[in-house]
C-alpha cells in the first residue's frame, strides 16, 4: 500500500483557527456553518451533538459507508484515506484538534468518498444529518446561515482544487 501523503487543498481545513481550543462551542463558532448562528439557537444546536471517543486505529467511517454527519475533532488525530480500485491506499489528510470533516454528508445522501481513522485516542463530536435537517426545518433563518457556511467551505475548496489542477496541468505540460 502507498502511504505517501497526497497534498490537496480539498482536504485541507481552510477554516481552522490558529489557536487550539478545547471547548466544543469554541470549535463550532470558529467554522463557517455555525459561526453566525445566534446564541438562542446555538444552545438548541449544541443539544443535537453526539460525543464519542475512538480508540487508536479505529475507523470513524469507511469509504463507501453512507454519509450521515459532520465530525468535529475535540481532541485527537484523524487520518483521511482513499483506497483505489486496485487496493492502493493514499493518505489525503492528517487532521487534529479543532478540525472538522464529513461536511458533504450534511448536503447529500451520497456514500463516503474516503475513510476516516483515529490515529490516537480521539474525542469526536458528531452532528447527524437528520438532526440538522430537523433543526433547519424548525428554524429556517438559522438554517440558511448554516447552509451558507457549508457553501462557503465547498466554494473555497473548489477554488483551491481548480488552482491545484491548473498547477498540475502546467507542470505536466512543461515536462512534455
């Protein structure tokens, strides 16, 4: 298996605050989907969060599992990996305290595009899509803020992937 780290802006946490924070509320308010939610509704949102501790080398989810939620690393380290059809594994990202992953699951019902593995004991908070959907239905103005925040993440990542593609294309073209 290939354990070489792939450097891609898609998996980079572009919104991580420089200082590591221990509190769930601090992490949530530092990322686009939740930073603009008013305090009244933020308290309701916090109640939707499930906490789980993963052991070292435990899968948080596997590639092709159903996408069911957004994961926030309160404490620990998570490796995001992709396995191709030949069984070759590529490490896409190494995430740590304050990082988040799995946000696409909040928008669609597609399968996971990669696996997430706890590298050491990790405390993870999860917001499941059905819970968030109920929150958005009950509080549409706050839901719009959350969806705009998710859109901000996706558009930033897409723009950076475009730049990666152009850079790769130019390097490949220059070698020919």
